[in-house]
């Protein structure tokens, strides 16, 4: 049985969607990041980066959401194109999500919603880059129904994980400028697998408060500034 280390956030959500789409049996293992459970030695033995998601599948241990998507696609032979030309596009767009959409969206959220003042320079930098990356996704989806063309693939699942958070990342009006991302989000949201993936968040009483302990667990760098 696959062990799926999960918290209710964009990167674990992608993996939840893939597991639900393929109906692979799995056991949910909650990692409550606001309680600091990501730093427990038993978990960092699985993911040295101390972040969710991670997966243990028999003797295979894997961390980082996009690596997990590739692993599961290879394991099941599903949601992954077959020709070298299609695979080339898949790797490009998956890495674009992994190295662009995720980090810039995450930092835009951090500086917009959580960082102390002064933060104008950082907010401007990360919000600009998050917009730039999302606009590239939107343009791709203006040309194609799905990220790789006519087929729903793991890349759409990777985009879905973060697209759910676009209003929090870019502001309430963001959908006016990203209509194609919104179309894909709505289409995937209507799938039963997406609804099951979203429902995982209610299976465990994850800590909701962003109190001092949560900030220490999530933003350990602040200790160096005495805040
Ligand atoms: N590159 C990693 C990033 C994972 C990540 O940032 N996970 C967040 C939840 S979306 C987390 O565990 N945060 C806790 C922390 O930063 O301490 C991936 O794609 O899996």
C-alpha cells in the first residue's frame, strides 16, 4: 500500500489528484506543517527537504510533487504521452511548473500575505514573476485544450494544484486576465477525482491558526532576525 504524506496545499494536491484519477490504493499520512511535523526525523528520513508531499511505495521512497507525478505516471502507464516529441513537451512544461509556477507563486504568497514590512521590492519582484509565469500557461491553454494538446495529462494535474490558489497568489481579479487557466481549473474541478482530492483536507484536523509556533515551523529563517 502506498503511503502518501500529505498536507492541504498546492503541491500535495497535485499528487492527490493523480492518485484519485488512477484509483491507486493509498494510505493518507497527515503532515501538519503548522505544527512542525515536516521537521520530525521520521519524516526527514523520507523527505530530507522537510516538505509535503512525499510517497513511500514498497521499497521506493520519493519526494517533490512533480517527481512523484512522473513516478506514478511511469508506474501506471497513465496520463503521460508516449512519443519522444510529446515527452519533450511534457518534460518542458512539467519543469516549468516545478521551477517557475510553484516557486514564484509560493514566494508571491509569502511576501504578499506573510512577510513583514518593508516588502515593496520583494512583492513587486515575485508578483511580477508569478504573473509572467501564469500568463505563459494561459497562452498555452489558449492554443490547446490541455497543456500538452488534446489529452489530459500529469502536466494539467501539476497546473491544477497551483491554479486553485490563483486568487490568493495574484488577487481576486486575476481570473479576468487568465481565462484559459480558469477554464482548465473549472473543467478539472468538475472531475470526481478532483473532488475526492479536495476532500482529503477534511480527513484530518489540520491546524488552522497561523500563530507564533506555526510561523517558527514554516519560516525558520526569521529566527536569524529575532522575529
Ligand atoms: N518542491 C516541493 C515543494 C513542496 C512544498 O513547498 N510543500 C509545502 C506545502 S505546498 C510544505 O511542505 N511547506 C512546509 C514548509 O515549508 O515548512 C514540491 O513540489 O513538492
